[in-house]
C-alpha cells in the first residue's frame, strides 16, 4: 500500500472526530505502538530521550540507503498519551522520505485537532518529538 | 424537599486515624470492600488524559481536569450551571460520597477535589496512594465503562472566598505564610517554564517574596500515600515555619500541584485557613509591577496591600 498520503489521511481521520472519539483513536494508536527491535531494546543507550515530555519517551531515527526514514520509539504503558503521540508519528512518518519528514508542518498536533482534547504541556511534548526527529534526520543526512 | 445526607461509612483504618480529618481519605482496602455501595461514586482524575481508558478501578468514572473542570474560554473554573451539568452527566448526586483517585500521587485527584469543594460538595475523599497503589497491590482493573444514568445535580453558586486566593488576596496576605510548591529550579528563577517552551511559562522567574519552598511531592511516600503526620509536621511546621492557626496560601504554576499541598495542610494537618492561589506563577510571573524574589532566599514580605 502506498504510504504517500499517510499524513493527510491522519489529519482527515482525526479531523472529523468528536473530542471523545479523537481520544479513543489516540488510545488505539497508543495500544499499537510497535515494540522496539532487539538492536534497540538491548541498547537503551542508543535512544534519545525527549526531555520535554512529562513522561519518559525515547526515540531513534534511521535513514536507509534511499534516504527513507525509519522511526523507533519506546514509552511506558503508564504514559498512554505519550505512546499515542509516538504511534501517530510512526504512522505518519515511518518509511517516508527524509524530505517529507523535514517538511512536516510543526503544527501537526493542531492539524489533528488534538489541542482541544489534550493539555498544552502534552501537545508541547509532541512538538518536541517532531523537532527531535527532524534534527536527527538532518544530522544523519550529512 | 431537602435531600438527606447519608455518607457511606468512613474508613476507620488505623493508618488514617492520626490525621486531622481521616474522613477525607480512604484506603485501597476500604475501597475494594465498598465498591458498588449505594451512594458511593468513584472518579478517576489523571494528568494523562488517556490513562483511565487503559484500565481503571471497576465502576470508576473519568473526570478530566483539562477538558471538563476548566471553562474553555475564560481562565477560570466552571460556574454553578456548568458544574451541575457536568456532575449530572456523570450521575453524581449532591448527597453522594465521592472518592477521587488518580496518577502521580493523586496530584490531579487533589485538584479535582479542590474544585468540588469550591462548590461545597460535602463528602469528597481521596484514595490514599491513588492509582499507583491500587495497581501495585494487584487489584482489579477494567476497561469497561458502564452506562451512567444522569442525575439531577443542583446548581450551586461557586464559593471562592474560603479556599481560593486571587492575586489581590496574595498582595493583601503578605506577613502571613506562603508556600511555593514548585521545583527548586522554578523557585530560584533558574527556570520559568519547561525547557524550550516559553509560552508555557511566565515572563519572569523567581518566587513571591517570603514564600517558603516545599516541593509538593515531599508530602508523598514512595508508594504515593501521604506521609505520616509526624513527617508532615516536620516538613511544614518545623521546616517551613508554619504554626497551627496560621492563614496560609499555597501556589505553583497553574494551581494543580498546590491543590495537593492545600489538601495536606487543610485535611491532614488540620489548618483552618488555607487557600490555593490558582493564578500561581503563570499569573504572578507575568503581572506588571508585583514584587518578585530570585534565588534561594525567601526574601522579606513587603507591606500588605489592602
């Protein structure tokens, strides 16, 4: 399946939902955050902590030979909102080109309409994840 | 016709009896034994908006501070009509015994309790140890959300004066104790906000002159229960110089962490006059012309402005 429209699809999916259904969808994403592959699960030191998030979340970005981006996250079950954000970003960006990832609108959380359902500090955590993903992509492009 | 107030039996656990108001707390054992009792409503109030949905205490309903307890236009809490509508939708009656619990040592549950008290709901209790203690004891969780029959909660005018302080109340309060419950870095002014997010903070860093620094979480044990009475007295009486009979105002960033401290001072230590300044640092640190002290020293109280 082509993933070229995953960002727009997410915006459309979240956009038409009520506040409660947005939270239900975010929970579904949270439940389905992919596990870390063994190479990171066994080496937590390789992961970058997103300090801005109130709950511990770690991420790692890989670029393959075609400069497509692969994302890896881990966040504890007690932090479902953070897990949900990570999982949404995984759905939106994993397998996309570096250029697409770097061009992601930093207001993505607003475009999803999450700001009406989730507190501002949390939304800032999601923005921070986006900023750190982009920074890692930039570092790895050079 | 006036409804008859019949609280659910109090928790007589010896672990609570030393506090000034043991009726404001229940243990996990008590709650497990009383789930389903007529007149008991259990509400979960978390910092994380999704946490309830990942599994909650059976029969518990969710109440969310961000989307439900605040007015979504004004920086203020619900008014009487909004509060009545909210509690009716959750099937809470004015005469019900409400037990609140949540994540992070009941930080947000205490905040919800404080809002309930703005409307004078008589019987609201905290689950000592909150969500984490319930889970660590291996007690039952469910994702089931039972349909709730709406109740008819009366419209009660919010009464701010007794437990809520506004900025002018703080200016008039100088000479009486203030407790700053934020982190040491926020108290000294090293940090006004979460790193890199100035829009979440205030324009100036520091604390309100004469405020003593007692970070809120010092009142909680590792298992998230409240510290013993002796430990709390050491913390607030010996450590922060508060005396019985004092009139105290607590504050933090937006008034949530200080709700936890407000609960400790009022219900566990038994101080009669304790208010929560919910404008807190996000207001004070951006107000034009109010006094601020930076650094570790509390600083002298300015003359009260009445």
